[in-house]
């Protein structure tokens, strides 16, 4: 089953964001919700990768953008025709399925154009030539025979290549038919004539005598055997149709291929194109059906109509470990937020279209909230899910030593560790000792793996945190990290960028910053360099660092 509801943490997810998403998706499934899956909007941190491997779980699905796209609104079950199908095949398909327009595909499944019912009139009403009782027909004789349901084991074999034919109904007098064929011989077009008539031997004979391209004998009749032999010798095709002449003429016109009527002048959308970006263009178009193709190719994925844009389906989301849209997956404003589970402050930019379930608790981690939901319902997460929730809880509370830790966190970690069959202290030691970003990570990963944006009193902030078992690797990378903060600030026009490097054993941190001098100068920590502060006892971004930066903002404005 394809997921229809995603549980997802904040951008640049940390362990708690990913593990809480995994846990809450499992909880929703256990309580009867269908189509729920965990997701993420950023790379999996190295430590979390190790936890997922131990748990035997795949990383949650990566979602970069949840805005409705052409691919998400299109109908996947599509009635389509091939460019080499005949008019009759296309007509019958459209009538059988009750559609007025269909996409036309080439033999590789790529969209070549659109075919409308009105377009088919051009096939039924080809232009007249010079006033004589003739009509032009561009088709293969093989398709004509097939469309007529005719036999053609007479004369020469009908070729498969399309050719220009001039249809002539041999219903006039013998003299009139002869005069027309003579005129065709004089102007050099007799070899392109397709003569259609019933049981009129003299017309059959004239057709063979003047060397027409083909003769269609209608009404289930057959020409004289002697003429059949002569037709074979001269390469003239003879087709015997079961219908009357009038019906045969109409059906012969239906042997044209669809490729001859479609136009390249149509709008198609790549499956990843965002609805809000093309909706106005589509509304102003006279086109009524829009093919959706694979991004980077022309292969058909589906179709949609203008009516599908009135209220396009929105991605259903449960947000965990954040409640600020500035930290959420791109396009969250156009999604259907079902619920929010978080343990951070409430933000001023939280606006939803529909009522939502909102659970915000002053505990140390979102994984704690998820665990308590399991317990309150009398449910137990699987060992794998319990292990993930342990990781999220341990990470956010620094193994219950962070100032954000509550008795609920302690209770839930004890319960989860029992289900996961791990010792909490040993698990915590192994968790923080694994996957050191400071020693082995790229600068952009150190700054970006656990980074959150904040907007406070008109100022734009970026606060990152990396937790290590020691700060031994910091000195050799300090200058690179400061340059990385400067680059991040320049690219995003932040007023301040900060990285808190935390020693989880000593419960101390070093704060690296780049920002407005008026704010940096008011940060209430010991400044030991232009871009560096000793943040003794500071381990929590939520409860210690962010309030300190907010205080600096307020002080600089006084």
C-alpha cells in the first residue's frame, strides 16, 4: 500500500525527530490508521544510521517537498491511444470509455500529442481535390483492409506503408467512370486511385485496365477470376469488403493513422511540477486534458483536468518534534496537517487550514511523548521501535542529564529500555561514542545535521548543535566551522548563525557564532574570541541557548 499519511520531523533532523517519527507512525498503525509511514526532510545523522542498523529498520522516506504536484493530482488509470492506431480503433476506445480526449503515445510510451473527438472530424472530412467525385486518403492498404474486416487474398498483397490515395466511388455510368479514369491517366494520378464499387464487372475491368492502385469490391462480391490474375501480374491490390459501398467509404476513411491528425501544440506537465506554480497557466488555457509525464522524460504517468485543480488532494502530515512552519518540510502550508506532537515552545507562525490534534508537553524529548501514548493505550512498541525511541530520548536529554529532563522521561526510558532489551547507560555511552561528526563529518554536516531556524522579534536566527563525548577534535576544525557559519549566514541572510558544540560528559559547550555585532556582543557567555564563547554548563539549545540569544536580542535594542 502506498503511504497516504506521513509522520515527519523538522528539517535537518536530529535523532529525536527521526526516531519520534518512526515511533509515532508505528503507534498510529497499531491503533488502526491505514497508509501511515514515517518520513524525514533531511539526511539521517550518522548515529541514527547506526541505531537503525541495530534495530533492523530502513531509514524513513525522504520528503523534500509536500506541495501538491502534477503527479499527485493526476489520474493514473489512463485511456490512451498509440500514434499508429487507426481512427476506428481510437474512436471505439473513446466511445467504450466515455472520454472526449485522450493522450497519444509513440511506441516507447512517450506522449506525442492529444486527440479530441473534434479532431476525428478532420479524418472523416478530408479536403476535396478539384471538384471531381474523389477524396484524398492517406493510409496503408493493409490498414484499410483491416478496418473493413475485408479479405485481400486477391491481386497483389496490400503494403503496410502509408500512401496518398484518391478515393473514387464507381457508382456512375460506364462512360462517366471511363472518363474519370481517362482524366486521371492523363494527369498521371491513375496509379494512386482507390476505386470502390459493388457488383459492377465493367467498373472492375476499367480499374484494372487503367492501372489503379487498388480496387475495393463491396457487398461481399468478388471480381472475375481472370481479373484477379491480371491484378496480380500488374501489382494492383484487390480488397473484397463485406459492407455496402456507402459504409465501405466511411470505414476506409477510418483507416487513417492517428499520427496524421495530432498536433505538437499542447501543454504537458512533468510529474514533479508544483500545482501552485502552473495553476494559473492551466486555467487560462483552452486545453481540457493535460498529460503528466515522468520528470526528465516524456513517458506518460497520468492525466488531469481543470476540475482537478479546484481542490487538489493534500499530503496528510503528522508533525513531530517541531511546531514552527519555518522548521517544517517545504510546502507544509499546502498540506493537510492532521496533528502535532512536540515538546518545544509554541510559535507565532503556526497556522492550519483545518482543526488539528495538538499535543505539546514540557518533557525532554518527543520520543517520550510517543512512548507515553503507547503506554497509555496499553500497547507495547516492537523491540526495534523501542530501540529507536530510546535513541531519541537519550539524545535529546543527554541520557537524562539535560536540564530539560523530567520524571516522565526517566519513567519512559526505563520502560523502553526493557522492551528494547538494552541497559540505558551502556546504550547511551555507545550511542554518543558512535558516529562523531566533529572528527569525521564534513563542515556542512556538522553545522546542518541538527540545525533549526528561529524568528524572534524581527531577527532571523540559525542555531545548530553537535553533541560529542569530548571536544578534542574542535581545535583543528574551529576556523573551518566559523567559515561555514559565515557562508550559511550569507546564503540565507540570517542575522545570526550559531553552532553549540557540546561535551556530553563534562556538560560544557563551546559556542561558535557569526552575526550582527550588536547581538553577538550581548550574548551572556564568556567571550574568548571574535566568534567564540565558553558556554559552561550549557547543554540544551531549547532551554538554555535559545533563551540566551533571545535575551541578547532584547538587550541590544535597549
